[in-house]
C-alpha cells in the first residue's frame, strides 16, 4: 500500500504533486499536514496545524488512484502553502486553504458562499412544477457541516395533510417531504470554515446567512409558487 508523505506548510514557490514530498514522509507534523489513508474503506484522515491546535479532517469515498495521482500543493512566492486539492471522481476537492487572518477568511468564505448558493439556484431553476415550500436546512457539529435546499409540491403537502389531519405544523417540516436534497459543495464549505480556526461556529453561520439570503433573492422569483408558499430556513439536529 502506498503512503502519502506529509505536506510541509512552507516549501518553495510552485505547484507540486505527491512525488515531490517523498523526503517529507517523516516530517514533524507540527510543520506539515499529515495523512492516514484507509485503502479498504477509502477514508482519508489528515491533520492540519492551525495556530496552536491540530485540526483533524476526514474525507470519505476517496478513490486511492485519484488521490495519489492528483493531489496538488500550491505555494506562493514566499513559500507558504496556499491550498491543497485533489481531483476525486472528476471533481476538484479542497483539502486545505490558507488564510492570512480572520478578515481574509471572511472574504474567502463570502466568495465561496455566494458561488455555492448560485450552484443551488441553478438546480432550483430546473424545477418546472408548482411548489408550496422551499426549505433550507443546515447543520454543523464543528466537524461535519451540511447545507441544502428542498422543495415541496402541492401534491406532497396534501398527502402530508391527510396523513396528519389537524396538525398544520407538519406541513412546515422538511423531513415530511420525499423530495431529494439539493446541495452545493458541502465538503468545500466544511474545509473552508474549519481552516479558519476557532471561529468555526460564527463563520458557518455567516455562510448560512449569506447563502440563504442569496437564494431568497434570486431563486424565489423564478419559482412557480402557490398562494400559500413558504420559504423556511431551519437548523436540524
């Protein structure tokens, strides 16, 4: 089984793959990103040094060949690791991003949040049915982060009403609707927020508010809505 070398936080300017860092296999983890890859279950665990803490990250369903062949580390002219990515199943996946400070982190999170909201809006635009509900659901436990949209049709709402007669609250519960979740890139969202350090909760909420407002402003006008339509944003557990 191949082993991933540690990726130093400081190197020389350029873009490098796994083979470049063979000599860093046993580098002190305090100065590098260290990896543990489970070939059988395709799970990638890795540790990122952030100020005074080691931030443990986990990615699932990571193809071994993709990981070893496409892992790329980008260093700026000062030799600082700017980002670490891999193309997994044809999709560029962010593993690490460097922020100069808290303001820089907010700027990058804002930029991504709007792009992520646009990706969700593009999927919502494909809906040709009349809708009664648009739900936004989100969740974070500090490690796992999720944000998605979900549509509810009049037929679905009527079926719920008949199943729970006299209980109008169930109509506003996304879990009662069988529609599929509409997502952007939750992996990237989680990595960007977690790499910002100890402000994870505030930065996640910041991203949620940006995305939800952007979707409200740009998706709702395009949907064919019933007279009793509701846009509902809620955290789930």
